[in-house]
C-alpha cells in the first residue's frame, strides 16, 4: 500500500471509499471463532514494510494496515475470494434509508483486556477519526459521514451527507474502519503503539503478545474473536522486519522464515522461482506506482519565485512524453509489473488509456520531439533542473533502479537535469505532506475493487497526496459518480475523470503490478490470502 492520507473527501462531501484494504479476506468463512488453540504453528512472516502507527487514526500505509488487520475488529469484511462486504463483528448491516446505514452488532463481544465491545466503541472510533483528522491518517475516507449514532448497545446508525452511496459499505472494511476501545484510546490524539499493546486493545483474530516496533511482533490467536474470518489456523505468528530485501530473500530461501511478503526485487522473485525449497505465489494486483507533482513547489509551481501554471504544466507534459514504461517494467521488474496508462489500472470497470493516447508517440513509446516542443512552446530553457525524491524501503529495493532509469530517460533527451534523492519511509511519509518534495514517488494498494479507489483519494481538493491540485470539474465528476446507481452512466463519468486528470497530470502513473509472496514448500494458505481484497491475512496460514 503504499499510501498516506488526509481529508480527501471532506471538502466536497463525497461518499465513502477506502484506501488500502479491499474487501475479500482470507481464512475460514463465516461463523464465530471456536475457543481453544489452533493446531498449526508457529509461522514466521518477513517483510520490509514498516509500521508508522498502530493507531488507525494515525496511519494510512500498507505496513501499518498489515498489523491492524490482524488485531482490530471491523464491522464488515469479506470471505476469501470475494470483494463483497459482509458482516464481520456485525450481525447485520444495510441501508435503512438512502442516507442511513444501520449496523447491528453481535452480542457478547469483548476486548482482549476484558472491556465490553459495543456500539459506544463504534461511535467513538468514527468520531475520533474525524476529530483527529491526522494528515497521515484515513479520515479522508469519511468525507460522506455526517454523524454516527449509537441507538442502543448493539445498534449503530451512520448518517450520510449524500444519498445512494455506492461505496460506503467498503469504507467499513478500509483503514478508516478498525474499531478501537473507547476506554483505552484518547479521543483527541493518536495513541502510541506501546500504549495500545500495554492496554491489550485487541479484538481481531489475533492479539499481540510481544512488540518490538519494526523489528519483531508476535501475534497470538484470539479465542474471543467472533467475526467472519473464524479462528486462525495457526496459534502463533511472528512478523519479522527487514531493512534489506536481500536478507529477506536469503531467510525465506534458507527456511529461517516461512513467508516473505513485501517486498522482494523482481530479480529475487525470478531466482526464487527456480528454487524447489520455496514456492512463488502470485495473486491479482491493483498496485499502482506513480510520480506525484507538488503544484506549489515543482518547477514553476504556485509558490516558487518563477510561478507560472502554464510552464509547470509543460514540465509535467514533457516528463509524460519522455518516460518509457515498457523499459521500466522489463528492465527493472522483469515483467512482474505492466505499464499503467491511467490513474485507474487496467482491469477495473471504467478504465481507459488516456496517457497512452495523449503522450509519447501515441502507441506507448516515448517521444523526445514532443517533449522538446512542449518545453519550447512554453518558453522554458533546457536542460531544466528538477528534484525527484523516491523511497528505498517501503516500495522495495528496486525503487532505486526504477528511478535511476526514470532519471536516465529524462536526461538522455537533453531536456532535464535530474537531482535524484532518497529518504526512508518513516521520514518520507511525513515530509511529503509538508511540501518538502517537489516531485516524488508514491505507490497505491487499493482498498477494494472499484475505480473510485483511484480517484477520490487522489484528486479531491484536500487529497491525501497534499499536492495542492484543485480542479472543480474533476471534483464535481467524482462526487457524481460516487452516488450514480446507473452502471454505464457511472463508468462514463469515471472515464471522463481519467481524461481530465490526464490533461492536468497531478500524478504520472508508471506501472501496475501483481501481489507476490514467497513461502516454504510446507506452508499452506498463501494463495487464499492473495485475493482481490489486497489484505494479507495471517489467520489462513498453516504448515
């Protein structure tokens, strides 16, 4: 996932979506979790992803959400292989009027610390998301939420601003959806990881038995979990963090860990595929890798001494004409990624290819001549110096090779001089929202299988990108498609948004990719969690 966030929706009263955790889950389907320990285990999973905060109000990234999915309860989730939200700790959930979504909780729910889990916790969780509105949190997904009402201990009513919300049930499965303990969490600030662990504020399939942030986390199956996912198949799961994907590769290859999950290089995946001791698992992917332009601080941006919106657009267009996506996909990622020709990846309803049609040679290849003309027509002297920032740990070690190739492609035209810099994720996630980087890398892992998940979080007035892009026409179209029950009409609106955004280029999509995990030959359940939910569930793993 690759994300971070902000108040994406509030400014235009949009309807809910999510931004990092689709819906189809893994693990046993349906029913409450039986008491007693699971038979298999322990399992050790390795990752290079990092946690920013365990508090759902304070983070909106893949590494944090990976842990949240194991320990926090959700009102709605989904069965393996499905993208349809179904009751998780809820007994039922449905629209009771166009602007009211009513959830009935299961009875007898409780937190691992013994506190009762009821509607007060649900109301508290959503109220605090909105109140805290952390720049790196997912409050943006709740822009269509007017208020949350606890009618009785097991009944919650969500009052929405816009009727006929096509995606609000998905929001309840998203990073904005984890329920937290109202007796443990502060209402007005983000809680530290250490306090969350100390207060045993867990009610998901697992609890945390020991916690060394971004080093080693030990999970224990929660016998009191009564949700859709059922009892974990393994009683104990350890999550080990790596600073270098080379060590992650070696440890899964040498059976020091059972599963390697995010992120191995394409070369490593290719090599491991030839090793009989491990198995490479691939699943459907909606990952998007892209470049973000800060409209205030990029060359000729609104707050630069040479501010000129026409020249800033020409810079973005010239870069769009020069990048060679096929070369990046093949040379860096060995075909594990494909070129992305829109902000909505191929395969989603309504996806089109405006970037392929509008830039380069019109067939997917770059065009230095078009780039040169764009800059010349705008009166821009070349080579133009640009600063590009990328992240070496959160998006995988290959990011260095990816952006070295982008630099080469831009500079070989003679039109740009690129100053390429990298920053580790914990700092990167904070700095990018503070206008530190004029042009920078991000990636995106969808929350669910709907094109809007690539639109609302990105292109509303106060998007999680924090890049100061503000197009009222685009915002209006986004708002309309979210509440349009007519399928063909909604897809046309989604296409119009992609075309408008391609003209403005607030982002430059590069690649879309698949989910890849590598596991020991004796490990079961990996394929069932590589589903369209894009959530990695520890509860399905066994050996």
